[in-house]
């Protein structure tokens, strides 16, 4: 059964030409200069317990503190065809097989300060909510 093994918010996450992920400035809170205002960030997460011989789907939502608002981000369903996961997984036990994902979100509009959260769905199942607090920059 798939599970999230790692989850992180950061300023940016990107692959270098050798395929290694570089993470810039991991975040405990998001601190945009202004709220309301726009802010850019990335999420990085790992999913373990993948069957590489099956097709899978992924969906990520970023939700505001106001439960009645629609998601600020909805990736919709992303198809992951069988064989997508790295080949190195072949010798691992099934519960350890998995892959890392990174998603870059630019100019997300924050209307209020508060606790926002990312919700990850894998094969239609909610694997968890990952909160982060948003606080406007301090006045100088």
C-alpha cells in the first residue's frame, strides 16, 4: 500500500543535468512580504510501496485555511504509466519501492495568514495532509 515517506516545502526544488534533486531553502513557515499577495514555492515528497508493474495516478491539492474555498492549486489527475519508477527499485522489497516527486508552484495567491495544507492523492486515495503556516513579513 502506498504511503508518503517524506514531505517538504522549500523555495525551489529542481533536478540538475545528472538527475540529482537540488533543494533550496527548506521551509518551516512561508513568509511572503505581503498577505494578501503572491508567493512561489515548491513541494518535494516521496511515495513508497509502489508496484512498478501497474499504472498509477497522482493528484495534489493546495488548500487555504478557509475550508469553503476551492483549492488554490489542483494538479488534476496525473497519469503515471507502469515502468515510470526508476529501475533501481527492482531489487528492493515491495514496501520500499517508490519515487520522489517535486512540484514547483509559482505566484500562488495567499488571501489570509493562517495554516494552509497540501493534500496528496495516489491512485485516488488520500495519503495525507501536510500543513504549513503562512505569515506576512514583519514591518521594518
